[in-house]
C-alpha cells in the first residue's frame, strides 16, 4: 500500500510543528519533527565539549551519535544514545547549536537517512528545512510555511510569557533572523521553498485557518487516490 507524505518547510518560529502536529492527529499520520534530531546532535556536541564551529571534530563525533525516534501516546520522543532528550532540546540555545551542526555534510547525511527510513514505513507529515527539496522530493503535498520575522518573534515571546519566562522581543527577532540567514545561506541543503511547494504566509491567519487550508490542499491533491 502507498504511504502518503506531507512535507512542511519554513523558517524558525513559523508554526510548523504546532500545525504539523494537529494535521497529523486529524489525518492519523505520524508527525516527524526533524529539527529535534538536529537539536539532539547539537546538544551531544555541547555535552561532549566539541565546538559546533569545528566541522572536522563534529563530523568525526557524529559517527558515535545514535539518534532514534520513538512515539509515546503519539508524541515524538528523541532518544540520544539511549537517553530520552525530548524535554531538554526545546531551548533557544539548542536551536542555535542545531543550526550550527546542520551546516555539515556528515551530520546531514546521517539525519536524512533516518528521516527517509521513517517516511518509507508510514504515512508521515514531516517538518524541517529541506524536507520538500531533499528528504521527500516526491511528497504528495509540500508546504512552505512562513510569516514575517516580527510576527514569528511575537509568537515566540508570547509562548515564553505564558510559561512565565521573561524575554526580550527584539532579541528574539534578532536571533530568529540570524538563524534563518544561517539556514538559508549554507552550502548543503539550504532552507528553500521547493519548486512545487505551496507558499502559506501565516502572518494574518489563525491556526485553524492554516490547518484547514493544508487539509483541503491535501485532499485536493490526493482526491484521485482517496476516492
Ligand atoms: O525546526 P527547529 O527550530 O527545531 O530546527 C533547529 C535547527 O535545525 C534549524 O535552525 C536548522 C536545523 N534543521 C535543518 O537544517 N534541517 C531540518 N530538516 C530541520 C532543522
């Protein structure tokens, strides 16, 4: 039986994971958060005193890293060399480390292999930076989800406020812009909108509007197979 794949790419803080998680639940697909894998790799380097700016050392060390994905009650768990790091990789620091190690060929080769194998065995909705362009070039639907950097920063600031974590809105926006630039300008698999991806700017859309749009696009695309 054919597996269906939905690819969602876009810059930091565009709401990819929030949206992808809900769409996955509605369609009963598996949600794969690929950023979490790069975050785990970045954390491994930090914990082992390896500078993420040192490509040679990172490339060598990444051979010792075993990242696996498990699901508990439908929630993705990231296992780093046997330890569940799901709860510790969500920080801004882990995001920066992830973006730094994601520049390297050896790291990407390892992550892409894992991601492709996950998509080969299930219906998945996968989000990241190179999903439509590299990991799932034949995805049934590709979405490029974006929003202005101001709006993305504001959403992240509100999220932190709700958790009682004080933060500076300008600093958040500066960090987001820096990370996007690094992800868009790297040599290997830079963040880009795949030619056949649908651009969805969510700056003025509610979460429900984005979800409904994606589900209708998917149903339209797959209408022949699904009837
Ligand atoms: O989606 P995120 O914020 O968790 O991703 C963290 C970093 O990982 C992101 O800044 C770039 C990198 N990344 C990548 O290069 N390719 C992916 N498919 C996913 C994430």
